[in-house]
């Protein structure tokens, strides 16, 4: 009976640190995943804003319909351009009339608007330099009278995106350092309680690789279990707040989700193994007297 109580006490002492270490790693990986999700969707939001910059090609009154259709097909093959939409002068007048709430054609006696082709630009080219080059190239077409887009808005958006990207990059590096330090301290504290076990194994003739092996295996399991818990927390987050989050966070992008999940598992396992390796090596090099300090 006494031996059973002793064994139960040992199991509880082992389960406690093991459980707390796993939960600590899971929480750290969950925060890391949130940061990764923020970075992925910050890029997505930036691309969305850039690709919604309106570029209108105002066509000449004398442009023939066949030439305009040919021009539109040519534009669709341009690497800068994502999509095109032809807007005839009658349709443009109808849209303006709807916005103004009155019929300006009756007032003027004629339709002063010109036909146009509306463009959406790929996000990679939605910056002042690329749009200036595109404008110069487009004006060589005889059917185009003017290229219109909000130049000030493009410059401000490009500047703000660069600034936000730099801030997020700096934050990512800082948070990664903090995550690594937290995981390292968590693993080190867990192994500290077993320093006498390590010393005893060396005294009975065990090699250093033999001593480290079970710690590394258990550490890898810490990382796997922690990553599973973190992914489970993400699933609960999505279930609880999917309606609130889906407007600005993309959960359906399978590639991003796979990369994020792979990153969580990789960080959890690799950092756990590295921290365990360093911590065990430290205690392997200690003299017996140093274990008390």
C-alpha cells in the first residue's frame, strides 16, 4: 500500500510539470499563430486596397467601336492589368444621373461624357512608379485621350503600406525573440527539476547521447501536443467568432492555413528540441556540487 502511494506521488510530480510545460508551449504557439495570421491578412488587406485603385482610360469621341474592342483585348494581356471593363457614354451618364439624383442631360441638352475603359491593376504594380510607366505606355494608343487615377491616393497608400510593413516586420522579429525566450525558459525550468536524475545517470556510466535521448523525445512530444492545442484554440476561435472575423480575416485560403499550421508545428518542435538540447548539455557539464545552486 505504501509503495502504491509513493508511485502515485511520483506520477503526480511528473504529470504536473509535463502538463504545465505543454500548456505553456501551447499558449506561446497560439500567440505566435495570431501574429502569423495578422501578417498574412495584413498582406491580403494591402493587396485588396491596391487592386481597388480605380484607373480609367477616357476614350476619344472619334474612337471606333472595333478599335476599342481590340484595345480592350490588348490591355487584358498586359502584365500590369488584372481586369478591364468597358463603360459606354450612355452607361456612364446613367450612373452619374443616379449619383446626382437628377437628369443633367435634360439640363445641358446633350451628354458631355465620353466612353471609358476601367482598369484594375495587380497589387505588385499599384505604386506611383509603375503606374506612371503604365500611363506613358497607354497614352501611345490613339484611341485613349486621357488616363485618370487618384495620384495622391496612390502615393499615400504606397507610403503607408511600406510604413506598416516595416512596423509589422519589426514586431514579428521582436515577438519571435520573446517566443523563443519563453519556450527556452519553460523547457529549462522543466529540466532543472531533473538535474539530479541526469547526474545519477552519468554516474552509473550512461553516455551523454543516451541521457539526452529521452529528454529530446519528450521535448518533441511537448512541441507536438502544444501545437495541437494551439491549433484547437484557433478552431474554437473560428467557430465562436466566424461571422465577426470573416470580413477581414481569410480562413478559407487553404495554402495560408497549411503554412500557418506548419509554422506552428515547426516552431513548437524545433524550439523545444533546441532548448532541451542546450538545457541538458548545461547540466551534463555541471559538477555535482553545482547542482545545488
